[in-house]
């Protein structure tokens, strides 16, 4: 690790390891737990890391060993039903109670000094929020890295299935805790059969051949697209942040599939008056723990030392640090999002993007979307290895992708904050999805995706339907000579399951209807312009 990641801090202690401990869950089921500790005399705070992905790579070295070397007891535990732990795994219903049961066990350990922190990424962030719903008095700090608090939003967007997320989570949850070889084999099997799975008619049951087994919990989450469905009751832990008093550090990346959940967490914590910090890097969900690990580990370690050890020397001065793309530089901010003016860029005929609102209400463009040949997804905020910034040339060459491009910039343009689109759309079938994306076009014509958003439109009698589509957020500098591009299509498959064009439930649809989509005048890409009045 130290050869791979330059800049990791020198170890302070030798790390010891006590594997295979049995901790009783809320219902008495044994939770298999490993204990890492510094080989030294004295009191050390404890970090609780609960994972459904096993306790081997990468969790053992990155969390167990590294933090133990820095002077922490680390309790690395497999969630129920995973990694040898008893009971049956559930995506959310047991984590709060099992976390509290583990804290009760900690109180009985002679090495526990009563000071507790939590740390971890992704679902390991969800279990932290679950514990924070009723935080034990010993909990003094949390570090949520590329973390989850709302399972529904992980799997669904505006009624559409986030198909690629569902498949990635299915492989991770079912195979990673079995060890690296079973996980690698399952991942490769899914890659080989990805097209077969994602284009199946109907979609229900299609992942079984790729997984080699049926995953009942995944069938359930895919079958319930409505966030208000009683099935999802209690799944979201968002309200924990509304009343939390535990200092919480948040880490995400601009192309993290859970970035919007992190921004929501930060906003809730700030409004609640909770001490919090935010680090946003040039990362995807997985690269934050790979290429970004030196920065993420340093941020996490500084926060935990400050709040568990009384040593604030490593904290950065401001609450927010973001990486600015296009400039390749870090920027410290007092707030997120920073104050900025909403600057609309309007879609105009002939693929132009202009700052001037159109005087003519005529449609700006139209295109035909065929679900039998769905517009493919390319890069962006995914869980898979294909996430991130990509050259969009092949995508933008398709007939079912619209692009609107501004003139070359005469001076740099900084876009820092949430991006959105105001859309006026009509269809000839009444059913369509819209995928909208901000791109940076360099002087050579290379178009690179910055951020994007998705919405489902339902229209009647050909009349336009109007909606504002949130396109996540960014911190990006468009250098002079570059151009702003707005990309619009009717989907991004298999990131989102394709719209059938008929309104049928996607899991059971067996017929597709092509859709003609019209983008009406007044539709605008709205950018946060930090140089203008807020």
C-alpha cells in the first residue's frame, strides 16, 4: 500500500490483530468481528467499521491495519447474513439495532475507553447513519465516505430503475463477502452477460443467469419504484442528520453515484448546526478509495484525531474543499453550495446554445427515440469501472442525441454549485425519459461530460410538459477557447432501464414503441455563475 499510495503517514505503532470474535446481534445472532489494535500501552479510542462485503481486502489493510497503526482500536464486523455472521441479510432493517448491540458489547471490553468513532464508505456509510438515528453517548465522531443514506434513491430515479446500480449492488452484496475470487468471477460473469441481462424482455428475472442464483432482496427493491410505497418505510436514514450533534466529515467525488446523497447530508447537517466538513474530489465511487485514498485517508484521520484524540492540528481551515476540474486545483470554500447567480443558457435552432432568451417560441429541435435501440450510457456517476469523465464523441454522433453548443469563451467560466435544466418537452406517445448532460468542449472538439441529470416526462395530447431537472453539482472551470455544450437524449442505457414508450411497468414490459420527442423554445441549461450577483 505504501508503495502504491505515496504520502501515507508513517505508522506510529505496530498493529495487532484479534480475528474471529463473536458479537451478539440485536436478536442474538453471532456477528463475526475482527479486532485490530496498536501494540502499545495506554488508552486508545475505538473505530467501528461494519461491512456487508467481508473483512478481507480492502477492508483489512485500509481500515483495520492503517488506523490501528495510527493509534485506534478498530472493530471490523460483518453485517448479519454476510461474511460468516449469523442471521439473514436485509438491506436496511437490522443495521440500527445491530449497531447498538455492538456498542453494548464494546462497553464490556477492557480495552474500550468509552470514546467511539465510525468510518467507512458506501454501505459502510449507511450503517453509520443507521447508528446515528439513536446515537449512543460514546459516539463522538463519524466519517462517511462516498456514503449512502437512502437505499431507494440508489435504485430508482423519478420512477425509473437505475439498472446498472442494481446489478452492481447485487454482485457486491452477494459475492464480495465470500472472498475476492468468488467476487471477481461473479463480476466477470456479469460483464460477459451484461447485454443479455439489460436487453431482456421482460426484464424481471433476467439477472438470474448472470448471478447464478436468484437474489430475493434485489427482486424486491427492483419491484418497488415508488418511494412512498410501504415497502421502503424506514429505509431512509436522512432524518438522522436533522438532529445529529456528532461531528461528521463527508467525502465524495464529482462522479460518485452517491454524490447527491452526500450533498443532501451536508445541507441537513449544516441546517441542524452540527459540526461538519465536506471534501469533494475528482473521483468516482470506487476511485475515491483507490487513486483518491491518500487524500481521503488524510481527511478521515485528521477528523478522527481532532474529535476522538483532542488533536485538531491536521484539520484544514475551512469546512469545504472541492477539486476544480479544468483547472486541476483544490479550492477551499466557506459554504456549499457557494453563493452564485443562476445563469440560463438557451437551446436554439441549429444546435446553438445562447445566453439570449429566444424571441421565437418555435421548437428548438426534435428527435426519435427507439427503445429497441436505446441510447447508451457513457461515463458519469456510476458504481462500475466505466464511471467518470469520457469523450462523448461516439454518443453525440447518434441521431437520438441532441447537442447545443455555445461559442468559444473569451475568458474562463467558473461553474461552481448545482446545475439544472428547465425543460419544455412534448411527445407523440405521452411517455418519455430525458437525460440531460453538461459537457466541456475543447478547441479540438473533444466533448467531455461534467455532470448530468434524468427525469421522466408524461405528456398528454402532444402538449408540452415542463419540469426542472436537477443535474447534480460540479466545480469546473471552462478555460478560454472552450465551449459549453448541453447534451439531451431520451435515456442512458443500462444506467437507467429504457423507457418502453408505452407506460408499462419496465420489469414486465415485452413490447416497445418508438417515441418522437420535441424540445420546445425556452428550454434552458441553468449554470451557477460565481462571478455574477447571487
